[in-house]
């Protein structure tokens, strides 16, 4: 899947949420999770928690951030005309 650009903080919010990567989430659910996580933690804490995961478990972090970016790209960017 090719991802479209999305604000990195949105992907970080999904990344640090408690949502298992095994779920195939619909767009509305992704938006809700991102909104709730940002409301609860704020952008700086999302980045801090993501950095901690990358430092402690880079093997897990890479798969999870790829998952988060793909879902956020699909759910949080407008469809491109003619694509």
C-alpha cells in the first residue's frame, strides 16, 4: 500500500494508543482513536512515548508505525482526484 502524506503527530497518536495492530479498523474508528489519544496525551507526550518504544523495542516499533501510517493515511487524508 502506498501511503499519502499525513501529519506525523496523527500517526504517532495511533502508534501509542492501546489499539492492537491485529484490528482492521474502519476510518471512523481510526479518527476516533487518534482524537482521543491526542486529547488525553497531547502531541509532545505521543512523540515521547513513541521515542521510548523505538528505543526499547525497535523490532516492534517498525511494524507498528508502518501499520499506524497506513491506517492514518487512509482515514485522515482526503481522497486524491484521479488516483
